[in-house]
């Protein structure tokens, strides 16, 4: 499970040995023996020497693997990747994610869904999840912390003392929604630290701003903009084409085919001054999202437009900019 103590234990490695082991023992045979996987990196010459944040579309489960492999073999660069917190639910998978320099993303949705599942022994229904999410987001902006009625969400959730993802909840001291925001804030702070550590160690970071898999590009979430602006990092858009035809199932074993990654023009911090908040800030907090959220989203939209320009027609923006992948509470449990 992804909880606060586990987040605090995660350590990134500037030359992750396990990435090299996987590359040589699994990926190299998979890609180089028949049926071969032909990986093309276009625009590799555009990359600056310093570490960058790669912003890539998110077509399937494993499309970052060939990119990491080719980037290491052709340019000697090491990476870390943003992954969903739910991939840490299984002990072996969680261990594997840690070994390959993954950075688990934190969301209010994950915290809410995990607490409901642990407390009530069942995942929340969609209408319950929506009501709880709206409550938590309202409270984050200073709204009323009163819980929804019993026919929407079980009172057990709001009145039972317990440990939630490494932090103790005492309903006599604070309402549930205030506690959830406090827990989310503590986990987010560690997430931000890990991203700073990645850049300090010289690691490139791979981010999928869509947040969920979708063959066609959808609108991005602003976390990438907040992290890049906080640490003055260069964003490099990448368009992934063909991977979903190579990884056609949940198996990590690729079938033969061609994958083309087009690396776009880097977006340095100094070139996006119009999006700078103008002051130091803590990313992913209600305060900065309220004061600078429009700027963050505008920068994210610019990055997504740059990704769209690097994609073949089947992968470009969907008509309504929405994802054709997993939605709702299923994203978190």
C-alpha cells in the first residue's frame, strides 16, 4: 500500500542498477529478437545536458519502457517516472516500482478511495465518491466540513478513530474532510521533495499529464506545470506513436512492431515567464492552485498542444479533449 511512511522511505538512485538489469535481461531480448520492436527517437539532439521533465502522451501500460531503454542506450540518460499510487497495492509490484525509480503520484481521489475501502471494506460507489470528493475540495478552499447525509456516505467513515495511510484520525479533534486534506498535504509535500531530489540527482522525469491511459490525447492536469515552475525545470514534449500496437494487453512482453518517439523543442523556464506565479510557492496546495491555477493550466495546455503536434493523426486530441480510458473511482483502486 502507498502510505505516508512508505513515501518517506522511497530513495531515488542516480544510476538505478535495477533499471539496467531489466534493460539487459528482459527488454533487450524482447526488443531485439524476432519479432523485433523497432524503436525510433526523433529529435534526440534537442535535449539539453541538464535533467529535464519529459511530458508524454499516455497510450498504454508500458509505453515508457521503450523510451527509457532507447534513451539510456543512445544517450546514457537515466530516468524516473510518475506512476499511480494504486500500483503500490501489491507488495511485489510496490517493491518493483521502488527499484525502478518510480515516483508515486498523490491525489485526493486516492486518499479518499483508500480510506473508504479500508474502513468500510468496499470501494465507494461513484455517487458516494463524487460527494466525498466535492466535500474534501470544498473544505480545501475553506468551506463547510459538514459530512453528506447518511444515505450518501456511511457515518462510520466520519466518526470512527483509525489510522489512515500512516496518520491518525481522531474525529473528536477534527472533521474527516479537514483530516483528509491534512493527510493529502503531508503526502504531497513528500511527493514534491522526491521530484526535487530527482532533478538534483541528474535524473530526467517522465510525466503523463493526462493522468490516465487514452489512445487519443486528452486535456492535461496541471501538476507538471507546478513542479516545473517550482524547480525552474525545462519541459520537453514527447509524442509516442505506435506503442499500443506493440503492447496490446496487460502483459509486459511486447509483440513486434514500430514505436516512434518524437522529441519536441524544449520549453525552458526562462521562455515561459508569462506563466510564472511571481513568488515562491508550494506546489499542489489549495492556496497556490487558487491564486495561480489559471496560469498552471494555461502552461499545461501549451505543453499538451506541443505534444499534439508530435503525434500521428490517430493519437491527436479527441474531439472533446476527454480521455477514452479509465474514469471515476476505478482510477484509484
